[in-house]
């Protein structure tokens, strides 16, 4: 065993290491996901639906209405009933009297003895109503405002997604570059250690290459962590952070 190997401390192996799983996603793919899952865009679309419904209700209040109603009932007649000639009370000729009681009235009602029905057709023509027109104008303005807010948020979301995609692509290149640098530093150290074994170099150069390798490993790990953070930002920009961590929220009705 060489002197350098004897002085070199034991390697510290961390339990958890950042994994580099290359994830390439285009802007078009990310934007399609963002339009469906971003909470702000979903809230804007729901707000547009609510305002459109309010405007429809306000508009209907300004339109004429035509209502058809039908009713049917069978009354029960209690007490004595006067009998007229030809059953025509307009003649004024009384020919007798039919006795009746409360029980007979209930029986007549349950047996539908006397049929009464009514059909009504009602046409409502709204006059000039300042309040109704004001509600319609207000609801229309709120709908237009919510539509403009959606367009503005879409522009912001597109920039956010685009920056996140570019950041991921940049960190992928950084990780690959620093990984190559670490591999080269590893090979230089191995070559220098072989030269030390045959006496063609000194401990100083071996220690120098060991330090370069440690620095290269540290830089590579940091670039991998930056890449993971960039992926997290991309998930946030697309609105899929919860799904990436397999988090499911209950649906609120």
C-alpha cells in the first residue's frame, strides 16, 4: 500500500444520492398539460362559466314570458241546496230543496261529483326596467372582464412554462457536462496512481488529482440537485406538482 493510500481517509458513502433521470419535454407538451391542470386557469374558466350563467339569467328577465297553467278540483257542497227549474239559477224559479250535511260534502269531494277545472295562458311583457337592464349590463361587463383575465393569465402561464422548460433543458446539459468532467477527473486520478506505483510521480500530484475529483463530484451532485429543482418548478408551472408526488385530494362538491 502506498503512502497516499494510507493517508487517504475512508470514503463516505451517503445513504441517499440524487438520481439523474433525463426528462425531456417540449414546450407544446408542457403547455397542453398546463392549460388543463393549472389551478389559476381552471379558476378563470370556472369564473367565466358563472358569469355567463348570471348574464343569461339577467337576459331572460328582459324577455317576454308565456305561462300555461291548468288546475282541476272537486268541491264538496255542505248544507241544503236550492233546486232551480232546468237547473238554471238565472231563471229564478225555485222548484225545491235538497238537504245535505257535512258528511255528504266530504263524500261528494272524494267521489269527484262536481268537476271544476281551469286553464290559463298568461303573457308577460316586461316594461322598461332600469334595475333589470343594469343587472344585465353589469353581468355582461363581469363576463368580459373574466375573459380578459383568462387571456392575461394564459400569457403569464405561457411565459412561466416556457422558462421552466428552458431551465430543465439547461440543467440537463449542465449535468451531462459535469458528469463528463467527473469521469475525466476519475481517469486522470487512476492514471496518476498507476504512475505513483511505478515511481513516475509524487504524492503531491496524486493528492492534487484527488482534490480535483472531489470537486468534480461535488459540482456534479450540485448540478443534479439543481436539475431536480428545475423539474419541480416545471411541475409547478404545469400544475402537476401533486400528481408528481402521488398526492390525491378529495373532490369537493
